[in-house]
C-alpha cells in the first residue's frame, strides 16, 4: 500500500478537479449557445482511502495492480434530464481528444440485478505532474436525475444493511427502480414539449441558479 496516500492520490485529485471544470464547461457552452444542455450537473470525488482498501480486499486486488484494476479512484458523475441526453454525452466524450475511452458499461440496457441503472465510461486521462505526464484511469457515471435519486437512496441503505437487504426492502427497491425508469420514459415521451418550455424559461433567470 502507498506509504503516503495523500501524495499517491494527488494526481487523482488533479484529474477530478480538471474533469469537473471541463464537463461543467460543456454545460456552460450549451447554455451560452442557447441550446438544450444534455448535462444538468456534475459531481466528482476521489475515492476515500478506506473504500479503496476495502474494495482491494473484496476483489483480491494486489497492490501492483491497484491503479489498473481499481478504475474508480477518480470518479465523476454527470446527471442528465433525459435518457437520450446520456447517449449524447457518451458521443461527446468519445469525440474528445483530451481523454481516451477504454471501457464502457451500459447498465441502462443491461440493468443490474439490484435495479441499478447508469452508463459507465472508464477513461484514460493524462495529468501533467512535475515529474512529467501521468496517465490514469477515471470512471465517469452518466445517469438521469431519476436514476441518481434511486442510486443515492440505495447506496445509503447499503451502508445500513451492508448489501444484505431484507427481502421486503429488496423488492421495494427493485419496484422503485422500475418506477424511476417509468418516470424517465414518461418524460422522454414529452421531451420536445419540455425542452421548448425550458428554452423560453431558462435564458431568463431560472437556470442561472444552477452552476
Ligand atoms: P462508491 O464510490 O461508493 O459509489 P463492483 O464495484 O465490483 O460492483 P466494478 O466493476 O468496479 O463493480 O464497477 P461498476 O459496476 O461499473 O461500478 C461500480 C460503481 O457503480 C459503484 O462504486 C457505484 O458507484 C455504482 N454502482 C454499481 N452498482 C450499484 C448498485 O447496485 N447500487 C448503487 N447505488 N450503485 C451502484 P462503489 O465501488 O460502490 O463506490
């Protein structure tokens, strides 16, 4: 294990900070151009050291393979209004020359047994350090607001039950995941209507509140 975690995680922190700026910049550009933005908001984090250690033990990852096998030490999350926006963001990220997409997992089409939906992209991202360029992996999770609501709730329940949900909660979570996805589908069905309304509204005042 790294003796100095802070030093080891520095380039990962730099990657998260840079990527947050770049992804938020995409949102700003869409807004500036008065176009519908497929990005609602962006968050990012460096995985806490205890979670890194726990995941390495659980997946039996040796130290020398840590940076290769732990793909989410640097993690970004992009929230979208509509499922269609997710795939637009995926296309936009593929086109970029400042990162390379190395793996993709579509948990929207291939929903996880828990009910989890999201689109995961693993990218190779170069950060500049005083010792030269360091290429590292980062995971970008792209999901709708509704998928994010479900995942956030389920994640916090996971802490309480350590993944061993009582049957009733398990069933209810699965039903809630389907309900969340139905909400997405209903919203997609009236997407054009919604977007027209947002064009009229957002470039006044409302949108300025979310940065
Ligand atoms: P965090 O930072 O606490 O969210 P594995 O972790 O072994 O299941 P793998 O191959 O590393 O899987 O990557 P995968 O499945 O593409 O992504 C794992 C991450 O996706 C998780 O990170 C969660 O953020 C999210 N995720 C995957 N499945 C679920 C789920 O059923 N519910 C919720 N709420 N999130 C999920 P971590 O490691 O949990 O870390």
